[in-house]
């Protein structure tokens, strides 16, 4: 079988060698994940403003698609909190929740983001995800978690409230708080308390009671399901739905419907920005989880193939009446911990969810919405990472600025505005930082061939020679800063005869910087000052040689700064250099080499 | 007088010491520039879709404002070709040419871009102009020149034609070409030919005839004025305006009117993007010219004060019924060559233009539009620099891509789309280039302390130690690439015990890269491989120390790569390192220092 085929269908890699031992492990993991995924799917669909059954639909076919195309052995795809919130935000301006148009738009959104992911894979654009910086993602997820938790409070209180930003949500809740339903509140608060207790305390306690860890784990993971079953029994026993406790209501049983995205140009254009963001955010979240888990077992994730896996998962979600999905953090960790060995665990989970969809949906009719809200709140609050904010603040003000803007905009304006502003700001800040590069005037450490910053070390300098080290690639954003600095330094040194630009940290010289170097050389030359380069890296030198730079350049290119200063100092000392530079032979890299034979340039090559 | 005041009003620097010699030079330069500026002002106003007199208005007060606030001694501001084209593009969707609303919007546009420039000065945002890379500006100006020249062809042919993109312009001209007016065509073609001849040949010929260069220069610069006067005489003598030759028509004589921008929120929002682009492009063009000229006389340009100078010039243009202005290349060079010594030359030019506005406008009634079009064509074709395209292509495909996209979009879609796409693409390409950093596995050059790329040099490596040099700052866009590379290299080396990341070219480690380094350290550590850093720069080390990185980091930070390999090789050789890294003392920068006493790290500090 060709490697190419195996790369496109990772299933071909593991399926032929599937063992009975792996099957047992996969089956056990699938059972646990199914138990966890059923309530989550219902809850996240509600968060996305969709009927709960849509969450189940989104947890069947996408899992099969990922099992075929994904490269992670243990990633569990399906509806997740952040993407559900983004879906709700994307669909809000398009249709009202509960309408057929809203549902159709959700399906189209899933199809569109699947398409985007597959196209990104074909164009090998997986690297685009790298532009979402860590602080921006971390801030985005923290803020989304807070926003989601706040938005679920109304279900805990049993009131109606609108609002998609934190101030509006709070305002909405405060305005209706007197309408709180006491039964709903009791169910909601005790569910939240119970679920937190299960998450933090149950497993160690069960293990202390002597249960095998694996069984303890299974029981702990069944916590949400237990809360659901108990609450359904309570509602049924006391007729709480007639006391104002809002329930999920009738869920249609049966196979997922075959759905088809709406092919409406205007709708696609409207959904495109949101689909793009959902694709990128989903991809980043998913790949991070997959890589973390793969590294633990020394497996590898192919970012571009992951795009195919997630893309087909979303297209599968669309075709079976679901909504956008991605690899979830919590469920993947559960899958991994429970011992899943191959993507077949995902496929078995899909069968489990299908069974639930076919046979268990009547059971969920009396399920209080407050319990689903409690499930969501407990899940998303674990995403909130306030320590990361503090850590980022200490390490880098620029990173913190990007994070803070992301958090504030997500909370105050919306998820899309938050992530777009965060990405734009982090890019701008990076460009701004590189646009004011660190430059150091360097001098010789006495008795050595090394040159160091004059401000940090006791070094020797020659008033006729200025050695400037630039600690950044030279490109359009910082080329002018370099020019300004050199002119300013030159103007302040009447005795100056030579400027040497030391380039060990210059990894790139773009066309704009090349023009600046030419301008610097011309202007210094006109003022009777020589301009030279030293310690230019191999790839940078290769690029310079491709240009016509050396046709005009009258200076030397020295392999080492030591050689540069030694030669120029002796020359300048022996005879004053002619103003037109005639006494300096037109030099190129090759010419300078014999002068420095035996000198190995640190950092070059 | 305080330096601060002098910095805000550069006029205070030169005016008190103004000499008679400077006055003579300034006067002579002002006469030449006035002769050149009168026809250009009329022509560029026509290009912007405005009545010709608006071009004159824009050449009076703005020059005075720049003389007071500008830092260049020789920059000549006023209407320029590219900004006129951008003005026409900005106003097209807002009002029809020739209406009062169009004129009012032009005034508002000038006011708005003046305001933007002044605000940018206050926020010290002059560095934003650096984001316009050389290839993008060069491509933009070349494409604008082609577009402008094509748009003027209709005046040469004497036909009506619409269109603001190259295909539309060509289509429009071809559709009406049978309506060509033969008299207009004769005047137009002979004007273009005459002006090209004047520009290229006249001055050397006059000098060869024995004229003094300065007088020859004056005569050559008067070429456009001569073409104008001759054509007016021809029209008057043969009544060509009754033969279908389109003339400029009545120009109101008198002082520039006092105008006031329209304070209409919706209009401002509509004009804002265009005003922003006009401000940036105008600023970049102007500063480039000013810096080139200032360098020749060893004067200095303050970019932020230039923002004030151009900003007040544009506000002055708005208040006197003009439209956006900036420092022009051709006229500034003329001003400089003619010997202008202070901004007073600009102020005298303003008086000259004012005189023309007051007394000469009746003269221009019979001026054929074809002659103005010829003036524009000859001026803008000198902006077209096809060699730069070729040069950029040879040097860097990425820079060429940004340039090509700018040119194509300007020609095919519009000036604004072109420059926005060019800037966005050049930023993305820079990020993409730094997102796939150059990394080299290095080995020791035998008999030295230096480490070089194993692919380029004959070096010695130890199978238990991987030395990887990364030639780029580490930040969010390339952090994942680093992780991937290290995991891949580690997976391919079963005997590996230590990875040393050599950082002499790392100028920045942002929060995302920091997390990646932590992840790399954790994963390698879990696999029984040590992870170390070497040759970390001072500022980067300072930042790392501010974080909690070293609380978890189990590796060493070595001042030199040589020291790193020497120590780790001897350690690894003596006793197999424990999987938990216990035999390697938790190290920090300070701890590593004694080991390498006497070793000076190149590139660090």
C-alpha cells in the first residue's frame, strides 16, 4: 500500500494490525466517553441555541469521519463549549433561535467550516493556526468560559434573559431575578454542587474505599449521567415540570436525518468570517490536545492531515443535521486515560451515541434544563485559567496586552471581535517589537577576538571605527530605524572613518532593507566614511549575491568582526583613507576570505 | 527660546538667522518652482476630478503651513499625482464630479487626512509608515503612474470615456475612439512629444549652446508653461475651441475662498479609510523625498514633526478650498537643485501661485485640456520604474509577490485595494517567513571552540548530543515549528541523551514560545533526554528570569556552545544520566557561569 494513501487515510495504518487487546481497551474507553458525551452533547447544543438532539447528531457521523481521516489515536471529536458559543454568536444575526432557518444556517456553518478546513489542507495552510498566539488563545478560552458560565445562570434560576455580552447578561439576569423559580434553583444549585464534588473528590474517595482505579474512574465520569437520571426521576415523581421547572421536552427519536447545506451565496458570505474563525479556533484547540496526548505515547500528529480529519468531520456533521464540531479537551483526555488505543474507540462511541439517539431520547423528555446548564457551567469553569493571566503579565507586557484585549473584547463585545482583535494586536505588537530592533555599539574585549556591547562590558573602541551590532532581521518595518540610528551615530562622531554593521543575528534582509543598506552606504560614502558588513550569515550572503548589491557596494564584507577591526584600524592608521574610498579595494565575500583565513566566524553559516 | 518650542516650530530655528544670500537663493528657487507648479496644480486638480482652480488653492496656504511646521528645508508640498488619483477614487462613490457635494467632500477629505496626520504625530505613530514596504510603495507608484497615464489618454484623443481600472479605461477608450477630435489629438500628441523632449534633451542642448547651467535649467523647467502659452495662442488664433477642442474654461479669479469641512458623521466614516491611506501614502512619499534631500546637505528630518507639517498643510488646504496635498518628488528636487536653502522658498512660491490665482486665471480660459493631460502623462511616466520590478524579482520572491499583487490590484481593482492588499500581504509574508525559521544542526569545527552547520562544514558531532541552532526570534508564529523539529530530530536519534538549543540569533522569546520551550523540556525529560540552552542573549535571559521558567527547568543554560558540549559529553561519558535528570544539577545562568569562566560568548550581551 502506498505511503501516500496511508497518509491520506491514517486508518490504513492501524486497522490491518488491529489486535484483540486493543479492541478491549477501545471498547472500555468508548463506554466511558459515551456516558460523558450524551449529556454534554445535549447541553452544548442548547448552548448553541439548537434543539438538544442536534448535539447527538453532531456526535455520530463526525466521529466515524475522524476515525478514518484523523491522525490522532485518541482525539475525541464532537460539540465543544467554545465552538458552540461561537456558533450561537454567528447565527444570532441570521435567524431567530428555534426557527428552521436557524437550524439550516447551523448545518451550513458546519459544512462551510468543513470545506474551509479541507481547502486549508489542500493549500497546506495549517501554519495559519500558528498566528493564534498562546496568550490570545488562553485569554479567549478563559473569557469564553466566563461568558458561557454567565449565560447559563438564567437556566439555573429558571428565568428568561437575553444578552450576548457580560454586561447585558448580568443586566438581563438582574432585571428578571425576582422571577426565579425556586424548584429550578434548587435543582440547578444542587446539580452544580454535586458535579463539582464528583469532579474534584469522588474518584480519590472511591479509590480510598478500595475500588479499583479504573472502576472508580468510570463511576466518577458517570456523575453527570447520574445527575441527569436523578433529576428526571425527581421531575417525574413530583410533577416539577408543572411547577415551572423548564424541561428539555420531546426529543425526536430515530436516525440522524440526511441534511444538506443551504447553497445561498448571500448566506455563505454572511457566514464566511464566522466559519473561518470557528475553523481556526477549532483546529488550534484540537491540534493542541492531539499533540499533547500523542507526545505522551510518542506518536505523531500531522497538522495538515488533521485539517482533513476535522474538515471531513464537520462536513459529516453538516450532512447528518449536526453543527460545527472539533476535538474536545476534556473528552479526549478521558478517552486517553480510559485506555483508548486507536480511533476505533471513537467509532464505537459513535455507535453508543447512535443507540442513545435511537432508544434513549424519550427518557430525556423530563430532563430539567437547569441540569444541562449545571453540566456546562462545571465543564467551562475548568477552562478558566486566571493564573495564566498573571503569568503572562509578569513575563511580557506585549503578550499581556494582546491577552487583555482578547478577554475584554470577548466579554464586552463578543467572541468574534475578541479573537480578531487579539490576533491583529499580537501581530502588530510583534511587528512593532521587531520594528525597533535592539542595536548595540560593540567594542573589543581586551586580549580576545570577541566584541561585546559597550554599555555592558569593559571593551576597547577606536574613535575612527564604529561597530554596530543589530540583533534582528532587517526588513521593511525596521529598515528606517537602522538608517536613523547609523546617521545619528555618524553625526555624533567627527573622527569617524568606518562603520561596520555586525550581522550575526540578521536572519533575513528583505528588499526594503537592501535599499536602506544601499542608501546608508551611499550617504556615508559621500561623507567620506566607509561602510562595511561583518559576520553575515550564509543564507543572507547568498541572497545578497543574487542582487546587484555588490555591484555598487564599495565596502568589505568581513567573516569576523575581529578581522574587520584589525584590517580597518591598520589601514586607517597607515594612511588616511581617500574620501572616495579608492584606497579600499572593492570587496566581496570571497575577497575578504583570504584575509581572515583560519578565522572561523561564530554564528555564521 | 526653548528647544521644545523650536522643535514644534522649526521656523524658529532658521528664521532669526536668515541671510541675504539665502534670500537670493530662495527667491530664485521659488520662481522656478512657481513656473512648474502652476500648470501642475491645474492638471492634478483635473486628475482629481476637481475644477482646475482648486489645484491652485491647494498650492498656497499649505506651503505656508509647511514652511512654519515642516522640518525639511527644501520639500515642496502641494497637489501630487498619486494623491490626486486616490482623491478621485475616494470621492467617486460619494458624489458626481462637478457637483458641489464632490467639492465639499474633497475639502473634508483634506481636513480629515490633516487631522489624522496631526493625531498620528501626537500619538507618535510615525513608525506606522514603516509598514509600507519598499516593494509595495514602488509597485503602487508604478501602477498608479500607468493608471493615471491611461486615464489621461481620453483628453489627448478628445473623447468622453469613463472607467477607473485599466481594463475599463481601455474598453472606454476603444469604444469611443472613432469620436477622436483631430485637432485635440494633434495638440495632445505634439505636447507630449515636446514635453518629453524638453525633459530629456533641452537642458544639455542649451548648455552645449553655451548657456549657464542655471539659466538652462530655468528654461527647461519652463517647458510646460511654454506648451501652455503656445497652445492657448493656437486656440485663440484659430478658434479651435469651436472645432471641438475642449478647453479649461472660465476660472474664477480671486483669493482662495475660506472653506469649512462638512461635519457629517456618516461622510466622515465613509471617507475615513481613504483619508487614512492618503495620509500614510502621502507621508511615506513625502518623508522619503525629504530624507533623500536632507541627507545630501547633512540635515535631519524628524518623522514625527513631519506629520505635524503635513497635517497642518492639509488642514490649511481644507480651510482654503483645496484638496489633499503632500510633498512631491519632482518639485522638491527642482526646488533643491535650484538652490532653495530654507522653507521661505516655499512661502515665496505660495505668493507666486497666489499672484497667478489673482491675475493669470483669465489667461487659462482657452487652455486645452489635452495640454494639461500631456503634462500629467509626462510627469507620471517618470514614476513608472519597471527595472525595480525585475530587481525585486531577482532578489526576493516574497517581496516580488507583494509588489506584483499591489500592481495587479491597483490596475485591475483600484488604488485602495492595491495598497491595502500589498501591505497585508507583505506583513503576512514576513510572518510566514519568520514562522518557518532557519534551523541548523551544528557540530564542532575540529580544533576550535566554534560550532557550524553540519550541512555546510566538516564538523564533529556526538550521537548522544544534538546541537540545534535556531536563527530567528522565537514567537507564536514559529514556536510550533521549533517543537516539531526537535521532536522529529529526537525521534530519529535513539542514542540521544541531550538536546542543546543554541540561541545566539534569538532576539526575543514571547509567551507562546516560552510555553513551547517548557513543553519541549517536559517531553524530552519524560523520554530521558536532557534539554539545555546555550548562548542566550542578555535581554532574552533577563526576560526568562522574570518568568517562572527556571522554577521548572531542569537543564543548564550555557554561556557558550563549546562549554555545553564539553560538559555534557564528559558527564554522559562518565555515567549514564539518570532518566529523571537527577545527575544534572538544576542549573541557571549564574550556576553555569563558573564552568565557563574565561569563555566569552560571542553574540551574547
